C-alpha cells in the first residue's frame, strides 16, 4: 500500500519545515527490506532529526518518541 501522509498517526510530521526529511526517512523505513528493518535509512533519520532540532518551536525537543506507534506500520492484513 501507499503511505497516507495525512494520517492522524503521523501527527502532521509529513508537513512543515522538515516534512520532506520526514517523508524521506519514513518512506525508507516503511519500504525497507533490510534486516534489521530500516538499517539502510539511518542517514535519512539523522537528517530528519537534525532538521527537527533546528525547529524546536515546531517539533519540540527533536526526539522521535512520538513516532514509535507509526514505526510499527505494516501493510499486511
């Protein structure tokens, strides 16, 4: 399936000043076939976190804890 960037579980992270970095990192993770899942996406997640830290007024402390439920994404039934 495709990622619904407007899904409430993403908390609006796909939009805003770091939206592109978030979409790049999250897409990489979702479609990763590497083990452990997403290991090939580390640089994209670092870029996203760096952007988050540059915009604390939007993203808080720049931590990813609020994304944990979304990282459990699975397109299997």
